[in-house]
């Protein structure tokens, strides 16, 4: 970085690269998720005066299914792909290889948590005394 013609020692010169990389990643995610956001149209099962309390729980079930199937699963697949690509292009670089492994493990843990959330919700509802299949509401 320059201040009146002098270079500050220890200044980061990679900041514009990080900003460009972050902005391009956000744009890529928006392009990938834009069709998914449009599919969110049928989440609310009622309109106007026919909305009752049971429709609220139907909406919660629809939101859960939307998040799991339309957002979390594709993002985990993208994470697994990026981690695999990082492992392939690391060429013996331990930092890049470690980043690839962390990305893959984070994606796998995220998938386990997302699909395990069904069990967590079922356990909580059973503990509260709900009898029935909440996912078919």
C-alpha cells in the first residue's frame, strides 16, 4: 500500500484479490440458487381467510423440506466438489490439501446434521407429547 509515495512494510497486497474472489463466489452462489428461490413459491399452503393453525404447521413442514432438499443438499454437493478439486490440484501443497480435507469434512458434517435434524425435531416433538408423524402434516 502506498502513502505519499512510500510502501508500508507488512501491508497486505492480496486484499483486492480476496474481494474479487468473494464477490465472484457470491455471484456464483446467487446464480446457482436463483432457480431454487423461485421454487419456494408453494411454501405457504393458504391465502387470506382460509389460514388456520394447522396450515401453520403445514407451512413449517414445507419450509423444512425446502431447506433440506433445495438449499442444504446442493450446497453440500458443491462443498464436496470444491473440496475434491482442491485435493486434486494441491500437487503436494500441504496447505491446499488440508483446506480440501477440511472442506470435505465440513460438507459431510453439514449433510449429517441436516439429515439428522429430522431425528432431532422428532425427538423434541415426542418429548413435548406430540403423537403422530409430523413430517406428513
